[in-house]
C-alpha cells in the first residue's frame, strides 16, 4: 500500500513538471552527450577544433559548426556569393561522421557564374554553443 502511494506521488510530481513546448529542446546536444558520458573533454575538443582549423572551412575536415537544422538554415541564409547574391541551395545529404565525431550534412550550393561557383558545404549541427561568423572561401557572410 505504501509503495502504491509513493508511486502515485511520484507520477503526480512528474506530471506537474513543465515540459518544453513541442519542437523545443530540453537541453543542447552538448549537454546530452556530456550526460551520456560521450562528450569529449575540453582539452580533446580544443585539440579537435585546432586540428580542424588547419583545413578550409565548410569541408569534411573543418565543417561549419552550428546549432541544429535551424542553425544550418540560418547560416546558409547569411552566405553570399562573390557577386553579392545568395547561393542556390540543393538538397541536404548526410555525409557520415565528421571531424568532431558527429554526423555532418552536405548542402550543394550554386553561385552560377559568380565565385565560388559550385561548392558542397559541410555542416555539423551538434554545436549549439558555437556561432560561426566566418564564411567559406569565395563566399562572404552577412552579419546579423
């Protein structure tokens, strides 16, 4: 009997806890990975970032770090081709595991005759805590 009262009290308490609105995260990917014991240590993360920065931004070796699909779309919306126009964006594709140990996405971008022409932009959406302000070679980026 006491067990059923405790169980009922626990269920009632859980039901009264506010949950995030549908479609909103309750925690960042970084927090979830830390909670699961899968996140790199700060030193390992710093070493991975330093190694990635030796490669061109937006490549498999140095994917653009953003926060979720919304971050991907927001970053691409800020990119400009050499002539100042927005690139045409193709269908996103999964490229497997990137330089930071997480799944990366590829976006085909097309600037037509403007520089840089066609470019496959590689993005890592598991970095809510990072905001990229640089653009890949041949592009510029519009400040917010």
